[in-house]
């Protein structure tokens, strides 16, 4: 999960908005292409396509038949929604198991 966070930070930093740009240009910078989202999430573009067909994955925008874009905020929100915390009991069990094992 840390790799995804690092990749997200690098994409965020690489497209800083210039205050003098028109509002439309700023909005366009917040849209990501499929290849950018795939790289960010470390999945293939085919996986993103499958997720779109199945109604899974981050929300997306479709312009015409072939132009698909993702809002940066929607991708980050989707990643946050899929964060999993292990139950406290499972973590305690794993730590006890590792300490008591002898190889």
C-alpha cells in the first residue's frame, strides 16, 4: 500500500496548478488518463477496463465512445475506501505465533 501512496504523491506533485491559469485548464489538470491511473494503482489498463465494465474501481468520466478520464479526487477516494485494517485479535495472534515459532 505504501507504493501506491508514493505513486499518488508523485502524480500530485508533478501537476501543481499555476494560479494564473484559467479555471478550465486547472480542471483539466485534475483529470487523469487511463494509463496514468493504471500506473498510479499498479494495475494494467485491461484491469481498469474490466473494472469499468463490472461497475468496480474508481468513478470515471466518458467522453464519446473511447475517451475515458478519471478525476484525481475520485481515484484517491476509491483508494481510501479500500484500505483494510487487520482486526486487533489477528495482529496479536500473528505476533504471538512468530515469537513462539522455532525454525
